[in-house]
C-alpha cells in the first residue's frame, strides 16, 4: 500500500546516514538536503552526533516519531530496525536501499519476508529493498544522480530497475524533460509497478496531477491490474509510454536472469499495450523522446508544417514523417505567396518553409503566425533552428518561447546546435521547454505515438453468443487434449461463428451420402491424427463419388484414423485466427491472412481477449497485408466486417471458456460476401484441485 | 579539380576579413587563428591595417602571392577579385563563402559562370560559392562552429549542405567522433561530392589516409562516378556511410526545393548504395553513430558478449542486436563457471555478463580477458558502464581504455552517464575514443552496417549472351513503344533466359495446331492491347480445342486485337523481375515474388545493372519473402540459382540495350527445378539526334 507518509513525509530519518557521499547513506542525505526538503530530517549513525549538518542518533530506538525511514544498512540488520521503527516510532513508510535480499540468496529472501510482515502489520509502505529510492517534488529520497528538474506537471517515471531509471534520467535531462516523480521499485517486495499505477489511478486528480507516465519494466507480474489502471489513466487524460525489455528470445533470457521473473511472451505484452493504449518504446532514447512529445499539446491531425532556416534537416524530417504515415502537405496559393513576399528573396514556403540562413526572428514569428492562423490545413508545426555560430539564438528562441505559450497548434522545437548554441538552448530549457536535438528521432517517435491505438472499452460482445451452451460443452469434456471435431463445431456455432457444413463418420456410405447432398467438389480429412497433412490425411477438391470412396478407404488405413470428415470445398482467400492462453494475461488472440502470411511472413497482429469491434478492426488494419483484405487493383476485397465479427465472437467464447488453452481457425475462407471457418482445432486443459 | 593549394596551402588570404566574429569573414579568420594554422595568413580589408592581429591589405591587388583565397565579400565583387587573385597573385585555390549566386537569381548564376571560367583557366580549385568552407588537419577554413577534434585518422565528412554539415558535427562532437576533414561543397560549381570522392580515391594512400567517409547528399549528379569511386575506396579498405535525403515523395519535393536538383528515384539510390557497399543512413544521429562504429576494428563475426553492471540496458541491447540478426549467445560450461567464481556472489555470466552494481574495475578487466581469450565463440564485446554517482568511473574507464588498445576483438564502450560521469566520459573521449550513450541506437546502427552488402565486382556475365543478336534486334526497331511479342521472345532467348514456348497467329487453325502439339491445358492471350487483363484478353487453363477455338474468336473481336498468342500452361510459383532506365543511373533492376508480393506488399529489392551473381543472390536474400524461395515447412523451395541466373542475364541484356527504358518479366514461373519466363513486356525508346 502507498501511504501519505511515503509521498509527503513530514519527517524523514536516514538510517545508516553517512558523511561520505560515496556511500548510499551519504548520497541520499546530500540529495535530500540539496533538494531543499522542507520537513524534519534525522540521521541514525552510531558514531556521529551530526551527519552533514543533520542531527544524528546512535540507534533507531533513540529517534522521535518519524513518517518515513530510509534504510542504508546491511540487509541482516534491516528486519529489526523496521520492527522498532514501525512499532515504536510510528514510521509508516520505508525505503530500503540495501541489497543482499531475495535477489541474492534464500536467506535474503527470508529477511525480506520478515520485513514485509512487519510493514503490512502496521499498514506501512515499503519501497525496495535493493533500489535507488523514490523522489518527487517534496523529497529527493534517492542516492543516485542526476537529479532532474522536478515539477508537479512533469513526468512520472516508474522503473523496475534502478540503474535503468538512472540512465533514463541521463537521457531525459539533456532534453530538458522535467519530472514529477521517479520510482525505482527494486525487488518490489510490497510495491511494484502495477501498485504505483493503481495508486495514481485511484487517487487521480485531473486538476493537480501529472498526466505523463513513463515505465520501464522487465516482467509484468499482474497484467490485469496493469491493463486496468493504465487504460483507466489514459481515459482520464494521461499519456503512457513503456519499455518492456526482453522482447527477443535472447533478450527475454537476459531479462529473466536480471530479475529472476519468468518472461511473458512478447505477443502477450504487445496485445496488452495495444489494449491499454500504452505507447511501446524500445530504447531509453525513444522513451524520453516520447516523454518530451507528451509534454506538448496533443495532436489534432496529421498535417505538419516545417519551418527552418536550414534545408537539410527539413528534408530528413519530411522523410521520417512521411514514412510514419504523417503528412508534410505542399503549401501553395495566394496565402503562401503572401507569406513568401514577406520573407527574403530565395526563401521557399512550399513546406518545408525555409526562411534562409539569414532569416530573422521576425520571419520565424511571421511563419508561425501564418501556420496558426492562415494555413488551416496545418495541424502542428516543427521549427528547426540551429546556428553555425555567427549570431546568438536568444532572440530566435524567445520568439519560439512566446509563440509556444499562445499558439493553438502544437509547436515542436528542434534545436540541433546543442554545443554552439548551448547557452541559448539551456536558457530555452530553463523556461520549462524540451528540446528535440535530432529531427528524425522526433519524427519516428511521433509516428509511434500517432499510430498507437486508444485504450479499448471493456464491453463484451454477447449478442448471439450462447454462453450456457458453451459452458455445457466445456464442462462435458473430461480429457485434456484437442477436442473432437463435432465439439469444435458446436463451440463455434454457440459463439455465432459461421462454420462450413461438415460430416464425420466411419461409414463410407454415410460420407458419400453427405457429399451427394451438399454437392461436389468436397474436401476429405482423416479424424484421429493431429497433424493430418503430414500423414496424407487431407485431400482437397474431390470431384466424384468414386474418388471420395477411394480416399475414404485409404484414409481409414492411416494409423490412429478413427473416421473421415467431409466438407463442401469452398472458395475464397485464406484467413487465420489463433489464440493462446498466457498465464496471468488471459487469451492472446492473433489474426492475419492464412498460409504463408502467418507461417512465413509472420504478418499477424495480436489482441487481448475480450476484444471490442474497435480493437478487432484495429488489429486487422495493422496487418501489412491489409490492402489485400481491403481489395486492390480492381480485385474485390474480403468482408472485413465479418472477419472483425468473428474475431470479436471468438474472443467472447474464450472469455467464457478459459479452459481453452490453445486454438486456431485455419483457414477461414473469405470472399467479399462471407467469411466461413473451414477448419479449427481447440485444445482444452482443466485445472484440477 | 582539387589542387594541393586547397588542401595544404602555404598561405591563405581572407578577402573581406573582419574583426567582427559575427560575420563570416571574421569568424573564419578566428577559426584559422584558433586552429593554429601554421602557414602565412593575410587579410584584405579596405579600412583596417590589421584584422584580429593579422596584417591587412586594402585591396587584393596589394597582397603578395598566395595559395588559397577565401572570399567573404558580396557576390557581385567576387568575379573580379578571383580574376586578380588568379592572374596576378598565383592563387590556385578558392573558397567562396558568399551567397547570392545561382541559388538565388539568374544574375547570380552568370557571376558564378564567370568565376568558374577564371578558375578553370588557371587550373585552380573552387569550393562553393554559398558554403561554410573546408577544414582539415592543416587549416580550419570554415566560418562555422563547432570545430571538432581533428586527426589524420578521423572521419572525412562531405556534405552538399553547409548547415547540415554543422548539425552533423553537433551530433558527432558529443560522441567524441574526430574528423580528418569536413567539406561543404555549397553550390558545387566546380567541386561536388563526387569530385571529392574521386580525388580521395585516386590519391589514396593506405598508410596515411583516413579510411572513414560520411556523406550527406540531396541529389546524385553523377551516379556513375559516385559508384565507381565509392566502391573503389571501400575495396581499398575504406568504410562509407551516407544520408541521401529525400527518400519519400514529400521529402524528395523538399529536397528539390532546397537544392533545385531533380530528385532521383529512391530505388535507384538504394540500388547504387547496395552496389557500392555504402551503408545508408536516415538521420544525423544514425550517421554519426555509424561513423563512431567505423572507428572501431571491423567485426569478424556476429556473436557479442555484453558486459555490464546494470541489467536493464543489457537486456534492451540484447533485444536490439537480436532484431538486427546479431547474436548474444548464452555462455555456459566450465569456463563460464570459472569466471563466475571470480566475481561477486549474485553476478551472472550467462551473457549479458552482469558484474553487479558493486562490480570493480578488476572484475571488468577479468571479463574482458575471458571474452578475448577464453570464450572463443565471442567475436566482439559491448561494455555498458554508467554510474548513479556514488563512485567516480575514472578507474573503470581506464580499464576499458587499456583493453581497447590491445584486445584482438572489438570493444564497444557504452557510457550512459553523460551528465553524472561527465568528467570521466570527457577524459575517456580525450584519449581518442568514442562513446555510444544509447545502447539501442548502437545496436540498430550496427545491424545496419553488418547487413550492408560488400561492394560488387564489375564483371559482366557474358556466357551464353548473344550480344550481336541483341544489337541486331534493338537496331531493327523503328518505333518507340512496347515491342512485339516475338521480339521480346527473341531478346530473352538471346540473353539465355528460358522462355515458355509460345505461338502467335491471327489464324485460328495455326493456333489450334500449336496447342495440339504442346498439349493442353494452354493459356491464350490477345496480342495488340497493352493492358490485356483489363479487356478480358487473358484466359488461363484452356483444356480443349473447342474451348480454345471459342476464345480465339472472342479475343479477335477485342478492339486493337491483332492476333492471339498461345502457350502451354505451366505450374509453379510466380516470380517477378522488372527494370527501369533511370536517367544517369542506368537500369535499376527489381526482383521479388510475383502477384501480391510486388503489388501489395511492395516486397522487392533493387540492384543496378549490370549485376553479378553475388549481387543477384544478395537481392534475392534480402526479400522478406525469401523463406518461400528457400522452402519452408516441408514445402520444396524454388530454384534460387536459376532465379539469380535470370537476374544476371537480364542485367547483361540491359547493359547492351540501353534503349530499353522499361521492362518486366511477370510472371516467371518457378519450381524447384526450373524458372521460366511466361510473360514479358519491353518498352524501347531511342534518342534521336
């Protein structure tokens, strides 16, 4: 639990405080003092009467009642100290910096458990152990550097790795990014990343609270809670970006070795972030760039003007925006000509707007005015202004500063001369702005944000889904395995998913009669063996009774063959839907075009069940092969609405049948009129007490 | 031409020199003085006897003989000054900073022409006009800042945009990248990017010359020369990376507006860079990161060890390397256990090797030793070492420095604490090293380098290509248009490209006789209309004479129909080869899988004719769909050798028939045994005097 004593302690004691700033107990006290902590500060140190000018006590037993205790003493000494502080000194918040707990040894884990019991008994908060601490606008309880600018509207950074948080700050401070709080949860014995998000969500005050959250996580312990609170915060107006490290196989092994947690599959993480509306990042540089973009007003559209006095970066930025699906529309006509007439000869206004190296601050102001008021097609402005050092940039950046206060459209400052105009950039940052030193890094990060979906709603589509029947079927299954074809059919029917008519029998005459009724050509498949194709158990396009009779006889000779299934042979384009139950995440649903698209090109998108229509459409549209579904070059498209409907219905089915651990419909055959499931496999596994 | 007076002037005169460092003529003089120029320095200024301590002359007529003249005077004054300096003062190198020439007005272009005539007459060099100048280890003849560290083994930067060069330097100096020379060619009236490359190639001295070239270009005026000298330099041991801005449609419009040059198609640029072995970059950040990587020894393999004392960045880097096709192999076994036993408890050696936050410089040394000497599977090491500020990093970075001097395997220093350990990082850079502050940016840039092909050889595959016959056919064509099917067939035959047998006639009985001979099913296509499919002029899988007769009658009714072509109906997977003649570049050849792969997924790779086998294989293997060609999941692959052969043969055909402006073979039908052209179109266009 997160107590007020943790966030706004009236008094803090550093246990193990030191005069030596090279020790955690010294560095954290120095940071608290330098950060101007306005509450009462105490130190515990058996050898000193005063530490860094702060009154020191020989033992925790000697201190007056205190809100927050920071422990920088060896692990074995921590449990007793916590006991005394909680029981006798009313301490209701602990930050334990020390390592040597569960992350190292079994004995350490036991120490950790004792501490947790005490802390929970007294209703106190615990950050750590094995962390760099916590800092916010009120107290800088971290032993690390750098300390960023802290501001109530700055970024909240929550990291499961302390060192990584430190390195994220290194990347952030250079850009001028300010912070409201930095949480390093360490071993997260009591408070993990999800807990911090939950607290922020449940106590959210839209008037006063920061609306930007950046996360660094290596494992997601409680995906449901992460999803719930992340999407809730985003719906309340927050913007969240996260690195989930360990996205590759080797990276996932590395992450497990770093945190000891079992890695979640990357498609589950991807699906969770999509559903929550979290912008996924892959590097510190990208995360802090996205954080900087979040500090600017949200985009209302995708059309950018680029104003610069140096052509090259404008061209590279145009390339980057275009590749990310954003536009740099050509500006022309009388208004553009009017603007051009007010700039120096040779200036161009076609977008990028190039005011030339000799362009003045007034030219910049004029261009910004035109972009705000006269170019209605423009949604946002990128201003690229560096210098070869002939003149200072103070005036230019002042114009930028002034316009950023008032402009109705977002203005992105790109100030590349971080050395030559270092003083000017610093002055600009000191006014609370951020700086994007590399235009392409900005363009790429911005595309990532614009292309991230909004958080999904939580409605479950129930229309036409026969939940009691689904439960009856699932409950009737006794064995953990792939279930029989007629049960697969029944489950899909119950969910309202159209399925090709089919007939299973071990009697040849019955199969032939079915084929006569539905008409040739038909498909015949052996029932029994799991990998039918590999044993010659699937034959397409059987055009006559005679041929079907021959195949029936042959298939019944295949080992494990129990019967033969016949279906009319449908035509259409193959689609694919698959689902897998991921421990803690629930069902991850994958969709794509069938065949090589799934198997070779790996062109699938993922969502977390249950899925709304909006999510299903977003999944379909994020496929590389979406144009095939939409139809191209005079070719009719496929029925996207029916495909989305089946994805939604399947996800509802899964929601009520969590015993389904794995399933796929492969293929679904799609035309412009219909989408029909042709083959499906479902594997059920039940937990037994 | 590039004269020795430009590179190593014994004397320099700044015409328009100023005491005001806010003017180009003042800033460039200051840079020359501060750069410790050791030759004789002179100034021309009508009002001063001395400028910045340098003797000043009232007029160019008054100065003694001088090697290099830098002009910072209004454009209209330049031609006369150049005339006097070249004719009377033996000046054989000019750098003209002034703007107001061809980039602005027609009058300016005339001034520029006059200057060029004079300069050429006297065999002098001309850099600019409208540029920031040229700097090398001998003289800093630029007016801009920042001035990077200059070193004879540093980077050569050649930029077609002065401001962009400046901003590239901003990004470079932060990383510690050193330079041998920086060229901003401005209007490139005499010396352009290609000329600088040519000079470097023709005068290359492997003992003394810098081997790293970074380019920023917005248009490629002379692709042949660029290709020839870039690949030649790379074959001599150089490494070249380049940004060609304007890769998107909007970006290309922006680039044209910036430089006035007509944009080359991006696939032509891509093909040229592939052929030359140039690593393509898209941002300043990426270019300078690649430049930093180039300063380290070349990789001998793809297996990396990551050594760190902070887990998170190691995980993110592992992800980035894995995504780029590089490996972070698991380290295990007795040697790994031995290393582990020498580190602190809790350290892990599985790779990433995590020596813990408390790990010492000696631990780092030990790990580097093991990676160099005992882990044979490791090709290179990434060392990630930042700090939360408790201890200084001098010792740690000294170990890194020492090992980097001697280690047989490349070591990549990743030092993220650019603020907190700023002094340590600066000290490390001062020893001549670079720093990669963001591990993922490094990982991504490295993948780009590793995946760039080597320069292609220049051999033309002639075996089985009947060049005289090709020329006879081409010469026989009178009209500019798509050529007749029998000529297409004849050209492909002459190039040794297997073509499906086909027969064209306007007599039904002849067509039927052909089909009887080759056997049904056949394909029938109308001859005459260009977009056959759109007018119902293609019918596949005709199985009987009767059907063929009907289709013949129908097709001959189609407007513009002249005759009907019949082919046996082949089976196989559709492949595609296309080619287009690009002004100045020659033929760009595209290949891919046919149908949706080309049309919807745009999964094509490009090469510049003529192509070697190595290039053809590299093109095929860089397709996303390559796995389909290779064969997957028990499916036989396609005959890659024959596909490559056809690409090579086609490129030879094009080499000897430059009148072919556009062609495609679509489809080629491929099985594991053969690849056969089924349909092809060739458009010929001849230049007529």
